[in-house]
C-alpha cells in the first residue's frame, strides 16, 4: 500500500529581521551570519502569533484542496506548547471545523515532533486506508536577545496531509533511529527561552546522522549514489551542509555534485525564515520540491533530529505530477508580504512576546485579512480569531 505526503502547507509570520543588520548591531562580521551560520533573514512572531495560530494558517494553505470529511487523525508536533494539559491540536481542529470523530493529540520531542507525528499518521492510514491524517509542526525558536543562539531563531509552521494515495511523496517502509538522554538543548518549565550548548549540539547532530544514515543504507541495501537528494533538519543551514559533507565524503564527483546541488535548493526557504524547530526538516523538503530539479520517482532521504536527543532517517519517492500539488508563487508571496523591522523594533517585539498578556486583554493583529491569530485570554481561556 502506498502511504505518503499528499499536501504541504507553509506559514510564517509577517515580520522579519535582516541578518546583516543584526550582525552589525551585535558588532559581528556579517559573513559570520551569512556564511558561517548560513542565514539571510529570520521571521519574527509578535504577541499575536503562536504555535496554534501558525498551525491553523499553515493548514489553511491547502484545506480547500482536500476532502475534510476523510480526515480521521490530527497530530500536532511542537516544542512551543501553549498549555500544560490541553492539546494545541484541539484549537486547530475547532478552527478548521473538523468532525468531532477526529482523533487528535499533541506530541513532543524537541524538533523531532513532526516526524513522530508522521510515523503515527502512517500507521493510522495503513490501518484506515480510506481516511487521511493531518500532521502539523509549528514552533517559535527563541533563545533571547543578544545571546549566542540569537541568529538561529525563527518562526513558522508546516502542515502535511498523509494519505493512502499520496500525490507528492510516497514513503518507503523502514527507518533507522538513534536516541540518547543528553543535554545539548532544552527549555525548562520556568523559561520562555531555550538553553543550548551549540557546539555540543552540532556534534551530536552529526554523530546521530552518521549512525542513522549508515544503518538505513545497510537495512535497505542501498548506497549513497541511489539518493537523488537528502534533506536535513535545518536549525541553521550550515549545520545541514556539514551533514551533507559527511554524506558525500568518498563519493564520486558526479554523486557529490548531485547531492550538493540538491542541498543548495533545499536550504533556500530556511535561509529566509530561520529555525522553526519541528517544521525545519519539512521546510527543507518544500524548498527542494519547489526549487530543485527532480525527476518523478526520485529517491529522497530525510534526516530528522530532535535535541535531547532523537534522530531518524527514512525516505520516500517522488510521485509523478507532484509539482501540481505545490504553490511556489504563493509561498514566495508569503515571504514577500513580510515587513522589515529594525533591530530596536525587533528587540521590543521579541521581548513583549515572551510575556503572557493580562487576562481579559484583547490583542489585535496587523496580519492580512483571513489570517488567524491569538487574541488573548478570557477567563484564562485562549482566544483565536481570524483577521
């Protein structure tokens, strides 16, 4: 049975910070951010955008193209949860007017959350081939103003529809996983910003990639040359480049050129948006699909990593006609509509968003018409509205 990705929806908030301006404000050579980190801009979420609202908006990008009555499962992967008990998916389900019979919950394992949701959805669709599953990854990456991790912040969501008749990517059976209890990145309950050991996290990421990539190739009996491309979790694009360099080490010039070219296409959206945690790998996939040169049935490898740490490598084959399910002009328009903010404006917006609004305070959004946003709390109940 074919099971895979049928639709992809992307959303990012309507403000961005320029990395050259940020570098200059921090007295850093801009090339450290542009080349050393590999980022150009980062999206900025204000107080009215959170994981829930972005998840709704990402799903709305394709909701009119599917049969909502067939959705039997909704999984929300995030490390930017808005409630210690209630699932973010329930807010989304209500906003999308999905049926009460839909099974829905939230999952967490750092940036691995969306991949975990996909694996759950794949098993669900295998058992219920006449139904589909929505899987959302939505996050705001926050490390704090003037911190070492500041340049690797961002905000956005990716929403996927998993079905037994996928029109984008047919997922292959099998996977390789690797996990360990380590402290390379975490966010305590009493902190609105993450804590990270950047150099250690990068090394763990690369070690986990080597483990899972080698194990997957052995499991499937494949070689590196069999992959048309490999996409990576991209908290910043230079990290993915380091993993791709490991993948092509010792390969022929032709294979290396093919995978380098594919990686260059896959990093373009992340360079503009920044780190979106659970959605980062799939933003990389979307960028590859929209900006790469791939033939039908091309084999794409996917490396997912969540700090703490959990990694998985799996793959899929492109479905003939996949381009018809994409909306590159719409995705570019989403980026183009963002407003440039100065560094002082960014700092004010960022710090204001760290604090919860006073209960009863009504928040207003400067987003475009039709965009969902967080409007504050009433009797400590979160309110979501459409502009």
